[in-house]
């Protein structure tokens, strides 16, 4: 099932806007558009006979999500959010190693720049939450930051991007890949330039193992300039922005807040994204029910704070998949009755029938609560979108300005 650049180009509309690498622009030949998924061959033939050389394989997820060998259940990849965040200090080497040992096949982490331009792994721009200090990372040099220890036990130091790449270079880690969340607190060109220097300093074809996650299209432009050939992912909470990016074949993945995909509008986006060969990740999914929902939707990756829990759930889906639940098109949020909850033994007969009014009331309250949460998220999303539109113009204007070359 491994795909090549040529094969992934099939079915891509020639009218889709795209941008090319610096190398292609330097040549006299016309620029070749980047097609979706061309940077990430299907990884799920690893260990099987392939027609292509071994170097063409990649651990990155493709549209054909991993299936249990006998049941055919579609299973998203297990992506550890900031490492094993539920157990270890986030974005630390301990969290990354713990996540891989617990069953994760991919790591999600965040990047920032220090004062002396070292790329470090931190979600926050300040040291307050993780290290108990008030300084901003951008105001500190690495020589100071490396002396700090996390407030959460075990007390460990801050990690750099180079430390993470070294983990990926260890024997036996060849099938581990990383999603880098490029934060917007630093100058985009400077940050991406330093990322490129760090990644390319280590031997290896990292374009098959590192996905560059961007919140805005202008960051994608810098990623393509500095790291041509690396797959790009849009990270965000806006389906409007996502729909606009679907017009551009440079975006291989959509990494979205899980709640925005619930309901008819989210289901339609999943269908359209898959029809165009794009993969979908969801964050941050820690509830068993929403993990179950993500599996039923056939998504490519689930980003979770607890990769151990999702690893167990994937195993249970493999075991229970033969029961006939292999995914559906329902847009309803998960309820208590899921394939992940094994049936309990039947209670002995009683003289009184169950109180159906109480049971119905329980599910009604539960579904009402779930949809109220989703409705509130939709309202917040629309307010944010309207603010951004008032400030920067419509999504189409922003993205065209960032991605289309004059």
C-alpha cells in the first residue's frame, strides 16, 4: 500500500493552488505542485513485502488507517500529547520515553526559541506553569534554562528539539514520528530557520518522520521555504479556515480540536478531507468515549495525554471488532453504550421491571450536556473567527496572501 509521489498526485485537481520548494523555483522547469500525502507514504505495509525500496516507507499515517489483521477495524494512530503528559512532566525526555514505552507510535510537542536562538520544547511562552518562574523563554539563554527543573515530579530539565531528534535516531525508533506544534510567540522565519538547522544537522530522511504543524498559513510558507518536502499540518479550531486550506494541496493533515468535528458540519468536513486524500488528527482526547468516537469516525490519529489508555482501547477494538461495529456515519456523540464497554452479566430476574423513566432521563441529561458543550464551543469558535476576520480579513484573503506566490 506504500504510495509514491507520482501515485499520490493522481486525483488531485490541477486547479488547486500550491506552492513549490526553493529548489524547484531555482530551476528553469515549471514548479511542480505539492500533492496531498505525497510526503507521507502509507506506513502500514511495514513488515510486509513491498514493491518499492524500503527507504520509501514512512511511519506517518495515511488515509488507509491501521486495521486489525483479522477484524478490519479502522484504528487511528496513538499520538502522545506533549509525551505521556498524564504521568510525567510535559514535553520532557521522560514524558517522551514513557509515551513510547506505553504504546504511542508518535509524539506531539511544541517549539519555542530562547534568547540565544536554541529551539526548546515548551507549550507555554513563559516558565511559570512548568518551572515555577516568571521569566519568558524568549528572554532567557539556554545556559540558564538547562539548569531549571520541572515543578512536577520527577523533577527533570527542559528539553531541546535536538534532544528529541536524538531519541528518534536511537536503534529501534525508526517507526516513530513527530508532530511539531510551531507556536506563534516567536518570529516565524527565525523560528523555522532554527528548526531547519537543528533537524538537518542530524543525518536521516526526516521528511518521512516529522510533520510541521502550523496555526497560520504564513508559517506554512516559511516551512516550505526552509524545510521543503516536509509534510504540513494545519492546527486549529476553525472549520472555516480548514475548508479554505482544503483548496491547497500543500496541506497533508488537519490537526483539529476534537469537538469541532462533532455534528453534521464536522462529519461533512471529514468526508471532504478524506475525499481529497488528507489525514485528520484530533486533540486532546482523554475520555474513553471520545476515543471510541474517534475510532468510529475513521480518523488518522488521536492525540492524547494518556497514550497507555488509548493503547488499551485500540487492543480492545481489535478484539471486539469482529462483533460487527466497524465504524458508522452517525454524528451523535458517544453514549455509555460503546463497543469498549464489555457487557456485564445479566442480573437475576426481578418482580419489578426497570424504571425506564429514570434510564431515559439519564441519557437525555447526558446527551443534552454533551451537545451544550459542543454548542458553546461553536459559539466561541464563531466569535474568534469574526474577530480574526475583522482584524485580518476573510480566511481566503489571509491564505492567498501567505501561500500564493506572485
